[in-house]
C-alpha cells in the first residue's frame, strides 16, 4: 500500500514502474485499515506550525532516517542561502494548504500535490514561480510511485500546461543605454571634492558597469581579498556566489586605471574611497562598502541595489521599470553593440552558456548613442 491518487483518468499518462516506493510505503502484508489515505487526513501532532517556517523539517527527516548530525549539516549546506529563502515561501504555503485540508504535509498523495500547484496557478503565479514551488516540494523528500515529486510525470505534465497557458516572458524587451549614466558619473568630479555619499554611489556604479556584476558580487567584495597593484585593484572571491559550482573558477574583479578619462577612472575612485573610509572602519579586513551614514556599518545587498537605482534615477533612467539588476543587462548589451567579442562578454560576466546571455541579457538598447571604448573596455 502506498500514497497515490486514484483519480487518474488514463494510466497511459504516466510511466509504469515495477517497484513502488514512497515515504508512506509499507510491506505488502500490511492491513488495509492502515492505508496512507487515512494517515493523510490526520496531521501528526509533532508537525507544529513553528517548525515549517524554515528547512528544519527537512533536517528532522534526515535525522529520522538515521543520518548523523554532521552528515545532515553537510547535506543541508547543499542549498544556497538564496535557494533556501525561495523555498521557505513555498514550504510555508504548502504547510498552510495541508493544514487547511487536514493532511499530513510529509505524507500526501500526488493528487494533493497537483491540487496545491493548481491553487498557486489560480492565485496568478506563472511557470517560473511554480517551478520553484516544485523544487521546494522535492526538497522535502516526497516520493510517489518511484518518482521524486519534481520528476513525477504528472507534475511534469502539469508544468508544461502552465507554460502553455502562461508562457514565460523576459522582464525587459529592451534595455537602457549606459551613455547617460556615464555622462552623469563624469559630472561627479573630481573625486577628492565629492561627499562620501556621492563618492560611494559613483564607485559602486563604476564597478557594476566595468565588471558587469551582480549585486551579490558587489556585496561580497572584501578588503582582505583585495590586491593593490601599480595601476589596478584585484578582488578575488571566497564567498559562495550564485555562479559558484564545482570545477568553475569565479572570475576575479580587475579594476584597471583609465587614463583616457580620469572622471571615469575606477582606480582613482577606489583609492579615494579607501583613503576616505579608512578611519571610519572598525575592521579593515571587512567588506569594501560601508554606509556613508554614521555609524558607517557594512551595508546589505538591498542597500547596494538602492545605491545603483539612485544613480540610474539621477541619470534619467526610468527606475519604475528597470531594477538595479538591469545594470548587468545594460552593460553587456552595450558591449555587444561595441563589437566586444561574445567570448569576452561571457568571461567577464561569468557565464559558460551563451544561451543565458542571448535569452536573458542581450537586449535592444533604447538609445544607440556611441560612447568611448565600449563600456570602458569591459
């Protein structure tokens, strides 16, 4: 006996398997009165609401399966912090849904899973969000008819239906030109006379443009990982980034001087910023960017995003449409227009699949105005 839906219209819709495996499975000699359907309708008293606000329920399941605390900790580390935050949203919704239906969330049927995904679809969620929800359910270790929940044929078929009904669309069909931003940054000169606020905003945007970086990468820049050379600063990364994966080297940030225009020289701005903030830092081995407001603590990724949007807004970019992450798309799209080789763009941005660039970041630039040396030699 096992957890399964009895409402399938056609058995040919799913693959046949010779072995049935499920979290709720038991020996064939079990009595009918102990069927999983009866377990579903009564949630275990130990499944307390407070336990489902994070991944602690997953950790508990590994413990029940006999894994040591150390082994469980390593397995739990396989999910990056960003993934955990995404999953927490759908874990919470899943447990709320199961409480409403009076079902054990760790022992549902495939019918319940599909109905849950359908409820999310009815709430207006699209393919990308539902795909994340599928991953969140898979992380709970749910298995049906020999398939993990994310690989079950009916779940796959349901997601295909979602895609056909609500096709995924790129957030932007076009992207802003970086030329007005560069002109605005040129006005913030000389750097020695700028306020700490304007110096900070200018430096953040210059690095974002030159390195085509994610906000996460900017946030992870640390002085202890910085090497100063005669005409450049080099930052390496020791934190786990979004692009971090086995057998892949995360590109360094190399901030070279720019003699053609000192107003856009990130090396000059960096020297001035380090000199200005040296006495404000409690730890010279901490993160590069600190608040320009007392007590000058290290800032979050959200703060860095606001800084980028502040520069974009001041330069005339419509920040009601474009987010801080659009800087990455703007710079690589403009670099391509400047005839920078695709392989160089891929290397700079940290991509290994050219399809990622073409699908998500290569956009039509709204204003094709020419500017000097394609995004400062990205």
